[in-house]
C-alpha cells in the first residue's frame, strides 16, 4: 500500500511594495497590465482576455480599463501599492484607458514613458527578380 504524505506548502510572504512600475502592453488584439517592483519583478498582472473578454472585444478601451482595475486592486491589497512609473508599449486602444483606470484607483502616477519599439532600417528587401 502506498502511503500518502502531505507536504506543507510555504505561504509566500506578502512584502510591502508601496512604489513600483506598471507595464501596459496595448496591442490591437489585447491589453496586458503588469505591476512590478522597481527592479522589474512581477507582482500582479491582468489581461483583457483574462477578465472574460473574447474576440475583438479584448482590444477595446473598456477591456483595458477592466484589466487595469483588476491588477491594480490586487497590487493595492496584497502589496500596498500606491505610487507608480507607467511604461506603455504598443498602439492599441487601451493605452489611455489603462492609465486613467490607475488614477481612479488612487495610484499616484509619477511618470509616463512610451517604450513602443520603433523600426529603424526597415525589413530586409525582397531578393532580386531573375527573368
């Protein structure tokens, strides 16, 4: 007979992070909001898809607002999050809505930085046609 052994799970210590970063990835298809500490270690995250939106509704500003509220509530409750530097990446509709949602949660936005990648040099050209 096999013995069942129960291993005690260690409860993760809830560390206090009053100040950190918020990374918002806003694409046309989805919006992902991640709360991190100042070193970039993730604390909480939420996405429009994870909040129950499906299909083209994931890319809307309202879906981004709901995702930011969900992640923000968790960060405030679990870590006492109150001040943030916001880093926005992408060109989706959720850029502004997610930042406004943070202000609605009484999270003080210290600075907003756009870190969207900019192509330089363009794509590789097509190979030459042989006739």
